[in-house]
């Protein structure tokens, strides 16, 4: 089809229409394109004929049809369209985002429209959103608290984690509270000094504070911050990370308690030894061979007690470092029970207790010294907590694939709320336990030894009902070595 | 022969302490816990009790609190393996004579026992006005031996401080307390000196208020403080003339030992401060 001969100005307009990089179209009020420029084919792949053959709505993304119809209806009333966006289907089935500017000529029933492919902008925008969401996720849901403080110490922002720790809503904090408003009164001074220095220096490391939650409870934290300055070198805000320090504080407390307990446990035997030996050295008892013997016996006993304490602590050290080595060999449950009972019999007798043994055989592959150590530890505990005249029962039996050992006493029992915690490090059952001595390492060591053998350990007890500690070891199958 | 009761749940310690005290010529009975001790004390009279703090069923501090109801309670020497301020202040509050932490030199125990047995009965008890580790406040009778006891207790509260700090503070406190008891209280056991010990992370503050009318530095010719520069030991002669105990370096020495030393206008109250943070405040 030869192009109709047009006047020069019309020819130029026509050329402009055909060369435009924008998608230009003339549409009627019935929903059809009347004319489209070649840019359409470049953008969507459809030929002008294909685009003109169907209502343009056919090409619009189903989700955008409603808004497109509304926009078209608006145009028929004479209103112009500015930057309306919808998606058009390309010939390859993908969709392109188009941004429309359109002007209707109502008296002629046509719309002059130009559209621009903004798909790349949309994609960039989407990516930006995704990125922002990712950053916000990293900020808000990080496993530590984040916040920023302005020069007055007022919160500029705070993340969800820290808000959750504190029990506040963001709007209660940001722009409203100064960081020191959340502090324990006695750390206010520390904060003001640290904050002034921080603004000058630009960093602060491992500052410990105690925050007060909305419900009034306390939260120990560690803060690290760096400062943001503007071009003039003035402090703008902080970037602060906040870590929950509860566990570390608890550990510190436990360590302190442990050290004082070790102190206590070492000091009493040392005092006895010092006094006994001092008395011997002074010659004040040399006229009584009996007294001399007694003092020597006590000094010896206390030496053994200190040795046991030290080896418990070394065991603990090895357990912590994973250097606790087992020397497994074939042995029998009943034999181990008898060994432990023989060792403890004199102690039980001295404490006025009856030791009742019921030893059933079960073939084991275990480190016999370590298992006897566990049994001895449990027996020492039972003896320590039993009133005179009561019975301590020690037994072993085979139950299926397991050997079960039991040490039961008729002592005061263990409060149920203590439960499994008595097997933790540096735990003692009751305040009375402290008075009775013991460092709270025994059960922890027992659990570690039994665990390394592939067994389980537990306790059945109620206050006033005595306690029964038990542990299991896997039975050695016949013929296996 | 004095009657002594040794109370400790540790059988060995009980045995060796009894042997030690018997060898020193005392008559000794033992009890293995607080309840047994109280029962024994209800039946017999003892001059002195050596009492462990941590025992099952009833702690030594509880025993101490209960014996005050006895018609003639024994003097008490507390033994403990922990030096926590709570235990220490508890012992002080309940009028323990003194406090030994394990392990101790047996001779030290014997010395303290003799000291306690020989001590005059106090005209007035030591009153504990505050027993917080950060604020201890006491009213003590104006007796010289009380100064040593109080210093013994307070020294333990400073166990975590560097030795040089403890030593200088201890010397200053002792001198100033002796001044208060001797000059302010005229060694009158019916009058009292008020002592406050305040402890913060950054400073240690002592305040000693005596019941006297105060003094003037001008009249202090028995003190090294008033010596003319060319005769730095003139006060010693003065003291000999006046029949005073050797010493008199108190205020001068104390000034050198602490960071701040202040007297009130009447000069019957003294406050001194030792800074605990290494950097001294800008002056």
C-alpha cells in the first residue's frame, strides 16, 4: 500500500508518529485501537493489525483490567489521563508495564494516547522494595538489639528484637524516651559519662548496663556503639548493638558461687590439718600417744578429702575440655555394685546407716573405674543426706537391653522444682546442702560419665520421701566384644 | 580454767579445735550443730563459744541471735570459710566478739580466745545502726579494745581492695578512732563514738564522731602535727611529760594516708575519703 500523498507538514507529523520511541496510539471510545505506531511492535511484538483486531482490554493484564476500564470511562467524560500504569501482554506471553498519558477528543470520540515502557523502572523499584524489606528484616529481627540515639540520647530508631525484650511499642520509645529513661537509677551516672565520651570518641565497647523492662523486671545488657558524624564533624546519631547479658551474668554469678564454694570446701579441711599439725609440732600433746595418733589420723583423712576435691575439679576440667577418656572393657554390673558398696560400707556404718545391696548380673562394656566413681558419688550423696538409723539401698538389674543401677535413700528428698537442674554444674539441692559441704560437681560428673557410656541418669524424689537416683548402661550383647 | 564450747558440724575440725584448746588449758565441750549448742548452753554456763557459721539446720548467726536471751551469754568467736559482707555484718550485728576466717593459725585462735576471755565486760554493747555492705554505721563504747575489734571487722569488708589501700586506710582509721575514743570519749565506756563506713565503687569514706567537745589544733602540743619544723619530734617529749601512750602521729599520718581529711567546726567529727578509682578527680 503506497503512502497517500500528504502535505509536507502532515508528512513530518506522520514521520514523527512513526519514529517515536514512545508507544503512540489513537483509540476509540468503544475500546479499540484505531491506529498504533511501530514502537508497539518493537515493545510488545504484536503487529499493528493484531493490536487493532481485538479490544485493547484483551491485551491488558487481568488484574489491571478493572482500573483500565475505569480510566477509559474517565477519558470518555473528557478528563485527561496522567501517568496511569497497567501491564500489557507481549506476544511472547510476558507482561510489560506501560505508563500512559492520554487526552480524549470527546466530540470526535477518540483518545490520543502515548505510553512508555517502564518495565525496567518497575523492576528496579521492586528490587529496591525487596532490598529495603531485607534490610528491615535484618535490622528488626536480628538476634540482637539495635538502636540509634540522637545527641540528647533520645531514641531515633530501635529494632523489634530490642522492643520485644523491653516490652515497649515502638511509638512509646522512638522520639519519646531517652536511653537513660530505661536504665536502673544507679547506672545513670555511668551512662551520662560514657555517652559524653562516646560522642567525642566515636565508639564505645562492651558497656554493661541493666535496663528496666516495661513490666519493671531487669534486663542486663552489653552495648557496643559507633557514632555517625555529619560533614561538619558533629555527632548525628549512634549505631548501637545490644546483647542480652543475662546468661553471662548468671554464669558469672555461678562462677563466683563456685569459687566461694571451692574456698569453703578447701578451707575447712585445711583448718583441721593446720590445727592438727600445729598441735603436734608444738609438742603440747606429745605426752599423750593417743592424742598424737588421733591428730595424725585426722590430718591424713583431711589430706584424702582435699585430694578427692582436687580430682573432682580436675575431672570437671577434663569434661569441659572434652579430654575425658574412657577405658571400656568387659565387666559385670553386680561386680561394680559390690566394689562401690565395699568402698562405702565403712562410711555408711560410721554415719549409723544400713547399706542394703541387691546386685544382679548384667554384662557390660564400660570403664569400670568410672562407673564405680558414679556409684560412689551417688552413695556419698545418699549417706550425706540420710538421717542416722535409715537404710541406703544399692541395686543393679537387667531390664531388656539395659542394666539399671539404683541408689535410694530415706533422706529429706529433693524439691520437685529442682528437677533435672541438680545435674547441672555448681548446683546444690538445698541451702542445707551448702552447710553440708560439697561443691555441686558430683552429679554433673556422674551425668557426663553415664552419657559418654550411652546411658541415661535421673532421679525420683519428693520432699520427705527420700531420693532414688538411677542410671542405665547398655547391656553388652552375647558374643560381641 | 575457762569453760569453752566448740560448735562445728565438721567432726574433724571439732576434734582438733577441742584438742588445741584443751592443750592450752581450757575445759572444752563440743556440739555438732546449732540446736545441740543451744541445748547445751541452756543447761550449762560457758565463758566462750567458738562457733562455725555454716551448719545444717541452724546457722551460727541464728545461734548467735538466740543466745542473747541467755542470762549470761558466752563471748563468741565466729569461724567461717566465707568472708561475705552479709556474714560479717551479721556477726557484728549479733555482737560476736570477733571473727576468724578459715584457715587460721592455731596460735591466732588461742590469742583471740585469751583476749576475749580477758576483755572487760562491755558497759554498753556495740550498736549496729546500719549493716549494709555499702553503709555500715555503728555506735561503739569508748574502750580501747573495742577499736581493734571494730577495725578487725571493717578490714574484712575491704578484703577485695588492693593491699596498699587497705593498709593506709586501716592505719588512718585506727589512729582517728583511737583519738576519738581517747580524747573525745575520755576512755569512758559509758560514752559512745559513732562510726560510719561508706563504700561506693569509686570511694571509701569513713566518718568518726566522738562525744567530746572538740579540740583546737593550737592546743595539740602532744601531736606531731603541731611540731615546729625545726623540732619534728617535739611532741614525743610533750607526751612523755603528760604521761600519754607513745604515738601521736595520728592526724599527721592519717593526712598522708588518705585523699581527703576534714574536720567539722567543733572538731569532734572527722571524715576521710580514699578514692578507689585510679584517676583522681580533677582539682
